[in-house]
């Protein structure tokens, strides 16, 4: 199974009417499209940039119940997320893996307190529990977390959650959607709704590669655009009241000399009550995250100086070797799509998802989290099918195994052709990974390859900038770009990548 944009575009144009059009190619949109296609509904998904360019490519990479929601007493949400965690471990075993977490304890009562909390977490997971939590001695804590600050360390609490690669799971969802007859398209921006007698009958979308405008008809349209939800709702009804509040979270990426382990560290008692993780991921350590209300909605949000200082400060308290700004390999920021509540502090808002249907029948699904994307898709399709009067069909995604793409190809990726050559000394990605991303995974730009099909931009921004010309030349040969396009691609990528470098002037 593979994704070919030209073929998918032909399919999109050849259908007279779709059962469901989904707008947005993040976790929510692709989850909805997979659900709809797997029920046998004719499904088209339109993403204005690349799959995962929005919030879904910028997560902490955890499939988890959410220990902090447990602390807020949101048992229903934790329960739902733990159920979904269990399903994902079964349905995407190549991409979602169990991960050990340790909470380091520096006060004598913390072991008992957090130990009890984690036993509640175990109980909520019931038979979906990965392994029971337990308290650890000081020696065991140090053994699991080499690099942790040992001053006054009393021990720790071990618990289990799961980890994934967010944009790789999106590729898997797009492949699954296509394998079920759905059509997922990137670089298709929805610019208007088609309406008849006040009811939405489809969308107008512009192909950002050619500038061509297309009109797609549909029985129902689902708005799954995350932080852009209100913009689409206003496009439908200029009088609609805003329902979203964005909250920014940033991550610092460090090399493993700061915490050389396959165990994640969780700090539940920061200065302002946030939770901070140090997560081993693709040979690096992700430190995050923050939670700052933001009014400016941007596909490339900028980390704040205060956020960077906050994470460096906390990392210094909990790690034996304090990271400095120049040690940071990459900084990335994302905006959580939270549904407005009457409280101002975003960390105390509910992270549950919300479904709304407008007067003209636009179905909006938003909020929630990556972990619950499947449930969000199920709920959205149940409602959309009702709105459109589609024949009732049961959801099958609870048990649906997700597809992964071809691992190798066509003889051209063997060692004799240099395809297994590494792109950069600091990374395991090879030329074959670039080719695979272009041929089978619908990567269209250098940024798609370096930020989302591979994760080089997130793992080491300077290394990603260094390899951009090589990536562009491989892509040029494969996609038939002229020299001008190749040069523009590198320049455009470099401009975006600058703000992942810690020396960039942050706000
Ligand atoms: C810092 C951070 C860390 C997080 N960590 C975790 C975690 O570890 N685990 C977890 O479970 N959750 C996590 N979350 C939450 C999770 O990432 C989000 O809830 C989820 O990714 C939201 O997905 P979405 O599809 O709704 O939005 P998005 O991923 O933003 O997708 C919306 C898409 O709509 C597209 N779009 C917008 N307008 C149009 C248009 N006109 N036409 C076509 N397409 C359009 C955008 O380009 C975008 O790709 C985290 C969030 C943040 C910010």
C-alpha cells in the first residue's frame, strides 16, 4: 500500500458526490476519515498543508491516560484515554510501544503519595494495564534514570504508559484510509463551502501545488481543523461565536548524555503545578512541555523566551548535568486546540473533545488529544452519518489494524546504489528514507521529508539544515523539479528551520 498524490487527485476529481468530506489532516481529521472509510462511506480528506504540519506533529509523543488529568479528578477522560491506549498498542504495534516512566521522589512522603496515585491509574486501566506500578529504592531509581540529580533523592515510583511517533502514525492513518477506498489529499486548502438552500453540500478547495480550484460535492462535511476550527466555522457562518482557546506547549530536544536511558522521567510538582516529562525518543531526550494561552494562531508558532527558560530551569533541577541553551539540538512549539471554558488558566481546562453541528449542517469535532483520536473519529462519523441521513453502519476501528508502508523498494534502495548511505553523522536516516517518503508517503517538499516523514528537524535542527540540499537534489530527480524549484525548496526549508535553532531570537 502506498500514497500517490496524482492518483489520489484523479480519484478525488472523478467522484460526483462524496458521502463525507473531512477538512484537516491531523490526528482528528485522519482518525475521522479512517473511521468513515472503514464503514464503507465514500470519504475524501483535504489538508491544506501536509499531514501533521499542525498540532499533531508537535506532541510529546505519548499515548497515555494523562496522569495530570487524574490529579484534576477527570476520571472519565483518563478512563477513555487508557482504553484507547490499549487499543492502539494492539492496532499499531509497530508504531506505539510501552514506555516505562519513573517519578523521582525528593521528599520522604512523595513515594507514598505518588505510589498511591499510580495505583489508581493502574486500577483505571484494569486489564489494559501494561504493567503494575511500584515504588523504587534510591538505587533502582538511579539505575533506571542515569543522569538524574541524586541530591536528596529518596527513591521513585515506576509506572507504564506508551510512546509513538506522531507523524509516522499519521502516515499510517493516511495509508489505512487509502487502503479502505478513502482519498486523503495534502496541499488542498478548503476556501469556501458550497451551499444550497442554506445547507452545506460540499466545499471549494485550492490545490496549492497548481493553484487550481476544485469543487467537491458531499452529503456532509466535517470540520477537523484543530486550532483553525473557528476560522472554518466563521466561513460557514460569519456570526458564529469563537469556541477555541489555543494553549502553546514547547519542547527542548537534548542529546542522551543528559539522561542516557530508555525510561522516561515525569516530574509532577513543578513551580506552577504543570507536569514536565523527559522522554527518550529516537535517540534524543524530549523535555516538555509548557502550557501558555495564545491568541495568535500560527502553523509555525514561536517558542517564548520565558518558556525556554522555564524548561531549562526545571531540567537543571532534576538532571545531574544542567543543560544550557547551546546544548539544545532543536526547539519545537505546538498549539493545543482547547475548547473555551470560563476559566482563564488553560492547564485547568478540560481536554475532552466537543462535537457541534451548525445550522447549515457543518459537523465540527475538536479538542481532545492524540490518544483519543479514534474515539473522536467514531463520534464524529456517528453524528455526521445522522446529519447526512447515510445508511447506519457500525464502527469497526476499535479492532482495525493500521497499515504501514512498504519498508523497501525496487532494488534501487540496496547498498550497491548508495541508498543505505546515512544523510548525516548525527542521524540514522538514509537516502532510501528520502526516496521512500517521496514515492510512497506523499512527501512533496523538503520540509515534509525533514520534519514529518523523517524527524531530523525535530531531532537536530542544524543537521537538518545541513542535509537540506542533498534531500532537495534527491527529490528533484524523483519529482522532476528544475534547478529553480530545487533552490527555492532549500531556501524555504532553511527559513522555517531557523526557528527550531536555539540561537533564534525567540519572542
Ligand atoms: C505541545 C503539545 C504536546 C502534546 N502532547 C500530546 C501527547 O503526548 N499525547 C496526546 O495524546 N496528545 C498530546 N497533545 C494534544 C494533541 O497533539 C492534539 O490534541 C491533537 O494533535 C490535535 O489534532 P487535530 O487534528 O485536532 O489538530 P491539527 O493537528 O492541528 O490538525 C488540523 C489540521 O487542519 C488543517 N487545516 C486548517 N485549515 C484548513 C483548511 N482551510 N483546509 C484544509 N485543511 C485545513 C491544518 O493545516 C492542520 O493540519 C499535545 C499538544 C501539544 C500542543
